[in-house]
C-alpha cells in the first residue's frame, strides 16, 4: 500500500462480470466526497503556512515519494470557488475535508502564534460550501503534523505533550469553525499513522527499523495509545465546552479491510481472520467506542509492548465512549488471512498473520483495480459493516471508499472508468443490503476521492478521483463515475425498499 510499485498496467487488470443492481437507499441517506488538506491544497508555504512532516518527507533525497511532491498538488488553495461549484454541479450533499494544522498554527504548539490567514482560508471554504447547500465535515488530523512538534518532542511518541498541543489546536478549530461545522472527525486512520509511519516507514515521518532512535517493537503501540487518549480528551472537551451551544457531533475514522480465512477448512486461519480484525480495528475501536481495554488477543500476543491505561485514562474512555456519534469507516478491500507457523519477528505487528488476495485454492478475493492490493469485494464490505455494528452498535458513515483504474493519466481513458462505476455501484448495493436485510444503520457514503491528487508515497500515480486532474494544467474533468454517482443516488433514494 501507498507505493508507486503497486500500480497495475491496463493489460493486467482483472475482468469482472457483476453489475450493480441499483438497490434502494433511505431518502435521508447522505452522499459526499472526501479529500485531505495535504493531498489537494498546495500553497505549501503561502500566507504563513508552517511546514508539516509531509512537506519534509516529500523533499528527502533520495526521494521516498516517487520523485514527486505536493507543493502544488491540485492547487485547491487557489481554486476553492471552482471546486465547490464542481461539487454543487454533482448534487453532493457532504464534503469531508481536513484542516491543515500547520496552516493554522505554523509551529504547532499551544504557545505558538496562530495564523489568521489560515483561519480565513477555511472560513471561506466553509461559507462557500454552506451557500451551495453542502454540509462541511471537518477532519482535524489527516496525517500532516507540524514538523516543529515532531522536532521538539517526537509528536505522537510523547503522549502528554502531544495531547496538550492537539487539544489546543482542536479548541481553536471548534471556536472558529464550530458555529458552522456540525460534524467533526478527530483522527483519520490511526492504524496507518501507527504502523505505516512508525513501523514500516513508508509514510511520513518514515520511522522504521533503520531510523536512528526508532524502536519498532514498541513505537507503533505508543503512537496508537497517544491517538486514543488524544481523541478521548478532545471529545470530552468538545462535549463540555462546545456541543451545548454548537449542537454538533464528533467521532473518529477507522480504516480496515475485512478478512476471510486463507483456508476455509483451517481453524487456525478462521481464528487468524478474526484476530486480524481485532488487531486492525479493535485496537482503536474497543477503547474508543466501548471504553474498554485493548482486545484480549492483542494483550495476549503483545504483552508488555502494549501500553497500559491508567485508572484515570480508563475513566476518560468510559465517559467519552457514548459521546462518539458515529463510526467513521474507511474501507477499500478484503483480504485472506493465514496463520503463520514460523516464529514471528521480534517487532511483528500482525499477530503472526500473513494476508493475500488469493486463497489456498487459488481463488482471488476479487478483480484487481488500478493497484494490486485493492480488489473489488463488496461481499467483504457487507460483512465488515455487520462486524462493526455487532461489536460497537454505533451508526456507521462510510467516510472513504473508492478505487483507482489503470491508465488514467490520459483524460480520455480516465473518463471512461467503467471499473470504478461498477465498483462504486456494487459497494452501494452492499450498503443497501446491510441496511434493509441486516438492519445495520448506515447513514452516509463519502467517495474517495473528489479529484485525483497526491497519493502519499505513490506520488501522482494512483488516481482515485471521480474527477480527473491534469497535473500540468490543473484542469478538472469529471469522469463518468462522477455522473454515475449523481444519477444513482437520485434514483436509489427515490425507490421504496
């Protein structure tokens, strides 16, 4: 994941036969698009913006981001009116965006100056969205920590310092934007922050076993611990100081594949699939939504590597668990889980489980998209919706879902994105079945992503957008999937189940 080498050539893409059934969705079901600040805004140092860990990471030599950076990206910073008009033309209900912490507080800390030009940028975006009838959903943290706090104390690696700075940043956002933003997300995909940025090192700040001072045996679990406690403290602060007057809601976004056993006849693989879900989703979901300790499978496997919650922290988790108003689900694909028999590495983070897209009988989990790891598997998506609902009993919003297609650099090819249209339609069918047959409360769907953008360490290779971006001219061209979504939501929400 996240690497340029994951790309699939057009000639190697799998074929698929299933087509969407266009199953109904509730009339009040919301559909939207999602982006993140670093991936689209550009204006890397304009108007007082500070440096983020990604600004640093994308300029390392040799390059770790395919020789590309996001200094300009989609230039959304200068094109907000155009991009909001584009969403309005697609009848979008919701726009989920993230706020750049270093654009608001360039050095990130609770005693550092605030950048009013950054505040003005987001005020303008929010106002334009509301004027166009689009609900703003704001994510506080989507991977772009201020470089200054990483330099000062290691950011997530220092729980107390990070919590204090994140609370200060969140309070600033709630006080300046909360009169109009009524749905907040604290963190996007804490699993990715913990593992891919602080163990595998393929995302900023790039900590891995070869990084001086890194401890890959313990760092990821410390980072996750920091995120959970920072989330809870900000939820408590929002509920106490802002929610009574602003009447908004708050939660977190967790990502996760669904897992099927590699060998359906093997109890070890059946158990591995469940354990992988607990290591991936339960790691954060159990403390956040249940107010519980980490899953017992994690405690048993990781032992002292997994931090302990103090009595006071456990109380904080219990008090804030029910305040989380929704489960934000980022989901893309399904994998097969296989229990390994060889001893794990000392810093293993998987539960001694391998994952793949092909099972013991040679059956693929689903047709490949524009990247190797992402397969079309709506059956797994439906199962995950059920797994999350049965475990946490919180209404679900699908806050990210989508795929790239091969060969989308050429606009003529990109527009005719039949694979993506089928992918999105089949996943929407899965939501319909989860709602009406399984009684799972799914209330919204935000496609990833509005437009092609900077895909982290893969650079500009994978194109997840429903709108094509020519990165030479920055011209936006809606793909057929954008028009499909506009049409299908109109039809699905008009049909009685």
